[in-house]
C-alpha cells in the first residue's frame, strides 16, 4: 500500500474575487467547485484544477477576508509547484507573465527540471515545472475553455516544498509511516544552505514528490494571505484510507479520524514539525453534484449543508464565476 502522489494543496486568500481573477484569467485554470469552508461556512472555498477536477491537479483556497500578510519561515509548506507539459510551455508563460505583470524569476533549472519561480498577487510562492522528462504520475488535461493556451496549460500539481529547522522527525514520518523514499537531492538556492532533499511515492515523478528544505536560520512562519494551509496526498479509496488511519494510530500520530468532505474523504494529522498533512481519497470527485460542463458556476453545498443554503448565501459576498 502506498500513497499515489499529491492530491491537492490548500492555501489562504484574503479576497475570493481577486483570487478567481488570477487563477482563471491569468493562469488559465478551471474553477471546478465554488463551495464553502466546511469548518467555517461563512467564507468561500475555491477549487481550481484541470478539465474535470482530476485528483492531483487541484489547488484550493480558503477565503479569510481579514488575513494579514505572510511572514515566511520555518515549519511551513513554503512552495507549491504547477506542472506544464514541456520546456516550450515555459517560454509561453514567460511571455504571459510579462504581459500580466506577474512577478517571476525567469527560467532556471532545479532538480534536473526547467522551472519558473513566480508569485501571485498575494505573494503566494509558486513554481511552474516542466514535465518534459517526467516518467511518473501522469498529468491531467487543461480546460478546453481556458483563458490561457490549452497546449501550454497547467496539467496538475508538482512537488511541494516543506521548510523545517530539524529534518529528522519529518523524514521519519515520510519514510517510516507514509510511503515516501528519498530519491535524490539538489543544491539550495541559499548561499551556504544545506542540499534540498527529494522524497517520492507511488509511481514517482513530478506529481508525487515532497522536497525538504532545512533552514536553521529562520523563525517559524507567520501564516496569512498567500500562505499554504495543508498538503493532501492521494489514497485510492475508502478502504485504504481506513488502513492509513490505523497506521497513524499505531505510530501514535494524533489525527482527525476520517472526515467526509463529500467530494472526497479525508484524514488529517500534523507531522512533528507541525505541518498539516491530509490523506484524501481519489473519489467520488467534483462531478458528484454538478455536470462536467458547468463545474464551478454556482455555489455548491454538500448535502449536509443544503438546509442552511439561504443562511450561508446571505453571508457570502456574491462571486460571479460564469465568465
């Protein structure tokens, strides 16, 4: 039994409308679900993904209107990467970033792959990574109605980077509890910094990696708008998720128990450096309550919130997601 790769990454935005504009109109991703934070239904939870919301393509945002700025640091998910098909696609994105005045660092190489490090309008730390030499987990399919080039579009999530002061316990959880194996390392971009360690699970490749950065010189991150809340890893089905719950219990890792998020089932726990991990099932998926052709156009509420629709809608600022 192994984790299949990255399922989704969930981050924080202070403004759902501006967030929607950037991720759909600039990055060309599809909003596959306009829903609510199930732990605080007074705010939006937006899900961006590929054409059909395939597992492993999903970048989500909780809206927290009063979120302050992020002070980057340790004990954090410090970078999220998004996959494109090949090196040529990166040339397209350099032109597009310049057109839309997106802050970026140009094309460079990292861990043997061509990448572009960039920031969104809230300083969310992001990377585009070329899948040209990927032999692992396959990417998804860009939305046919994307505002960006479909040929050069984003096909899924790539590696996430964890930044910690002491790697030993995090490594132990990744390798001895979860199904990751260390498969390499690459130089830190920080002068004198320790090499960044690469861990992989399942079929491997860009869609199944965690990169571990050690920074003893940083304070703990103070999260805010543009910070990452958690990373989720893919589990085949409900039966396997229950087995993972038992594994966490056996390893004395406190956890949430299995939570029904309607579009998938989830299991949450914090690793020893206090980074929040989630294990999520691949199904049933985002087409459970909406037609594929009209994903994300209306406010979608899981059945257990439907009776409160009028109350919930009255507290949400209208957000037009049909354009």
